C-alpha cells in the first residue's frame, strides 16, 4: 500500500508513490518540464502561477472548474482531481483562442503574466461560456500585470463576453 497520489494532468493519469508533503503543485509541474506556469511572488498575490483544478461533486453531479494559485496548492491536495496548466490548452503552433486574441489585441507584452491570465479566463469560460463583461473583468482579480496597463487584456477578454 503506502501513500499513493492519483490525479490527472492535462488529460493524462498521474500516480506518485509517497509524495513529498512539502512540495507545491507549482514546484511539481515545473519539475516535470511544464514551465509555462510561472513563479512570481510565491505567496498568492500575483497570479503568474494560475492553473485550473477541476473536480467532480457527487452531490450536485457536476464538475466544477476553479482557477487556483499553484504556488499555494500542496501537491497532495489534488488527489482525484484534474489539473490543467497552460500547456494543456494551447501553444505557439496551436494557440487557444484566448491566447490568439490576447496576442492580436496586444494583451501580452513581456508575457510573464500571460499564462496566468489565460488560465483565469479559461477557467471562467469553462464554467460559463457566455460571461458578462463584468464577469470577464472580474476573473482577473488575482492577476497582476506590470506591462500592459490591463486595458488590452480586458479588451481581449471582453471579446468572449456577451
Ligand atoms: Fe504569485 Fe503564485 S507566484 S500567486
Ligand atoms: Fe508583462 Fe503582463 S505582459 S507582466
């Protein structure tokens, strides 16, 4: 037996024997080469490490999607859940529409905040494909950007809103 952690990462099943209780989800994904998720503040304040965690709720028989700061998420807390990182939704050759519109509308400059920005909007759209402009704006409450002044990010996000 021993301690076994089982979860899904970008659609693939992952099992880890005796996981280190001190390691964060951010440390883990970076350690296996998924370096699109960024380390900014390491204390839940900047959103550069935003990923999506999906889980099934038996009571409501629904899957909920939550954007979360991977820097504060213990790896061991994701047992039975599905983690999606930026690598799971798109890349330069095959960008997700969120990435495409952010680029076209100049919502990414240095790019450090961009994976987190994308994952925040992606999580919103997974729960609510037709958000209002306010909801689209609200999903970025935890994402800091030092470059764009936010306006181009919001412009791109609002193209997905009603
Ligand atoms: Fe800043 Fe996680 S690195 S919120
Ligand atoms: Fe540089 Fe946002 S584009 S921090």
